[in-house]
C-alpha cells in the first residue's frame, strides 16, 4: 500500500496579499517583499500554478489556510 501524497496548489497570480495563509500555516507560506503576494514555500511552478507536497502534520494548518483564503486560490489535494 503506497503512502498518500498531499499537495497544495496555489494560483498565485490571483493572490490579493491578505496574509491569512501565513497566519494559519507559517511553515508553508511567506509573504513576498517584492509584490506583496503569498509564496508557497518549496513549491514548483507549472503553468502559473505553484505546487508543493506537504506531510500529514502540515495538513490541518493548510486546510485552514485554504478555507480562510478570501479569493479561494489555495487547493489541497489528497492522492
């Protein structure tokens, strides 16, 4: 039985810089000093989507980050 992969998908171009993701999950998110938008740490960019794998321990904080995002641009995928 293979271990599930948990991924965060961030549509960064639509970020409004509200900081709620950083407040909920600072281990995975930081605010850019360049443009004021959120950066998903350890993410790889693919066609405008930033994708990072997280571990089970990080899941609840990132679910809160996704739920609190006022523009709904954070998705959690459990595969």
